[in-house]
C-alpha cells in the first residue's frame, strides 16, 4: 500500500476512504458482505497477469501450470460444497453466469419463464433493458397478492400455456424459501430445463442454513460475493448431462480469458465455506434477519410476506408515509447504507419505490447479534420517519453518532492491535 500511496495518492485515498466508510457505517445492502483478508490477498495477486483461455489441462496459452492448480482446486471445492456433478468457476459475475446459461440452453427467440423484476426477480431474468429480454421471449410470474410469496399456481398455469424451454427460479428480493420440488415438478410436466439463479442465497445453502436447489435443478448459477462472502464474481453448477453445454457457453461463447486471480480467490472462499464457523455464520445471518425484519415491523415498517426465511427482508413503507428513495437518502445521511426497493404491486415508479430491502450478511460478519438487530431497527426507524437527507440535520447527526458507537464495538476489518 505504501508504494501505491507514493505513486498514486488519489487512488490510495479512495481505498482508505472506502475502508473508512465500511468501518464507520452500517452496511445493510443484502447483496454485500465483507470478504476475508485471505480472499482479498488472492484477488490482489500476480495471478491477474495470466492468460489462460480454456480449462485446466486444455489451455490455449503456455505457462498455465500454476493457475491450473488454482482452478482445479476451485472446481473440486465448489463441487464438494454443493454436492454437484460439475462446476464452472469462470464466469466473471452473476450476470455473466446467467448469460452463459442462456447460451447453453436457448436459441434467440425461445421462451423462458422467470420471476418478474417488480416482484423480486432480476434484470437478467428477461427484462426488456437486458440482453435476456431483447434476445429471448420472456414470460413472467409474480407473487400472490395475499401471501406476497411466489404464486406457484400461476407458474404452473403459465408453464402449460407457454411451454417455455427454461423455467427460472430465484431473484434479488425473495425473502422466503423457494419450493424447488414444486418448480421441478412443473418443469418436468412441460419438458423444460429447470434453472435456479441462487445468487442471493447460495451462501446460506453452502452453510446448510436453508435447503439446496442442487438436487432439483438442471443448472444453478450464482454470484460469489453475497452471503457466500467470496470475491466479486460468479459460478455455475450443473448435472453431468449439461457439463459440456455449460463449459462451451462460458468459454468461448461468452467470455475470453478467465480471471485467474478471482478464481484463486473463489477457491479460498469455497474452503472457508466448508468450515463449521461458516455454517454457524449462515445460521446467525438468518436469525439476525428474522429479528431485524420483526423489529422493523414493530416500528411500523412492515416486512412483506410477514418476515423472512433468509438473509434479507423487504419492507413496505406506505404505513409510515415515506418513499423508498427518501428512506434510502435519510438512512445514508445517518450512516446506514441500504437500498430502496420496489415491493410487489408497488404504486410508485421503480426509481422512487415504496420499499426498502435490508440484509444481514455484512453486520453478521462483523459479529453483531440479535440485540444489535433491535438497535438497528430502532435507528432505521428514526432515520426514516424523523430524519432528513441532509447529513447536518440534527436527527442525521444523532443517529450517525449512535451508528458510530455500534460499529466501533463490532469493527469491520479490525485494525491490528
Ligand atoms: N442474479 C441475481 C438474482 C442477482 O441478485 C444479481 C445481482 O445482484 C445478479 C444475478 C447479477 O450479479 P452481478 O451483479 O455479479 O452481475
């Protein structure tokens, strides 16, 4: 770091500024976490220099002996962690992993059935602004108006009506467990490939805190940087039957050279995820999320579906007469980072939204527990209902001071003693 600081003080200042931001505030974005120093060390390594198009033992470049070892370890650890027949650890991100799944199973113009974005899906699940909605015919299911959980009868009805080539489960704002067996049965009924985008919850699966989609799905794509707590990247696991299609779709169909430093960091992360400490962490992530969702509800910030089974909850702010955009800005000014989010049947535009999404992966990594979740709920409630987007507003200042005390007791990346 000293050499970087001497050569490029501007970028060095960004690195220290971001570390200060992480240390100084509450990180409640459900898709973020705090990777270990070991993962970050692999990421910042000379493996970044290496071209290694192809797969271990079958490269288009010389000099791949060392990086082959890293990728083989990542593949084997990933397969063991999820009990999968095959793993491809090369996708650069969740969106890249998803693009490869489309490439493996669909021709342009063919039909996919996926969860709609405003009900909790993801941009890459067939929205018009994404390649997935431009190149493929996307049909969307949503949630039931009463339960606010996936409407499985609608999934079945749409599957029978549209006979999709692929049925996709998973999303970015799905607080409840997904019934993979039901999806599998529907996919079998119409002869569709069953794909799970497990980006959000795969870490909980790795730690055994929630059931796995792997025994049910043909293919599971995921990111490695959310609850999983690895580097910012993606991966795919699939059955033996689809191994060749997935590998060809990742390279050469979709990507060029794999990022070997990131693959090494994924290997480190998969090793971390196989430990009892990580399993315990995932159980605490869920317990914390349940307490936080319940406590916010007690403050009038209603959790959709009545709560959560996972690491995240989605909250309806209509009862406190604040928009998602205002809530996000007020929390930001108070040192609390979370995001506005559309709720199912949202009357607001997506960039305003009636909800917020909160997640516990990062604060649980910091060691916070259920008491702290109740404190966080109180601080969010105060910032949202009495606060202001101006950091100098007295409520912003007061909440920020309390946030400061809380995070000082549970530091992110603690300084060496
Ligand atoms: N799929 C889901 C369900 C996600 O939530 C996300 C990211 O939030 C992605 C895919 C895309 O991942 P990335 O941002 O790594 O491209």
